[in-house]
């Protein structure tokens, strides 16, 4: 075998790194805790916050931006005591949460 042919250690490390980074980016929504989704809703003045559904991969399909890690459908009580539907979009690790009102 001539020098430079085949799978070198550098190519192996490079390929493994690409796979690890890709998996990390795709599945970063699983790193977000449920409490990180409830807290922004409480801060906005809602009570009895409950998570109905979560979209952890491709959160943009649930009403969030493409840079968001997770989208959660939330039911909570507003100041009038009415139960309302909300969407919480949360980025990870550097972006906070956004409460959306559908």
C-alpha cells in the first residue's frame, strides 16, 4: 500500500468527530429539562403549567424557529383563571426560551 492511501488516523478521527457533532446538533432537544420549559411560562404570569406535548427534533414543525432545540405545547391558567394553550420554544445551550401565543 502506498503512503496516503486507506484510512489514516486523521481521517478516522475526522469522520468520528463529524458523526458526533451531527448527532449532538440533531438531538440537542433531549438536553432540555421540562422545568426549563415551565419556568418562562410562570415568569410570564401563568399558573398550573402543564406540558402536553414536546417536539425535540425538527422543532420548527411545531411553530418554532429552525434554531430552537425543542418546542412544547403547554396548557396553563392566565390571570383571569382561563386555561390557555401556549407554545414554548427553547434553544440549547446558548438560547433562552420564547413563549408563543398561538
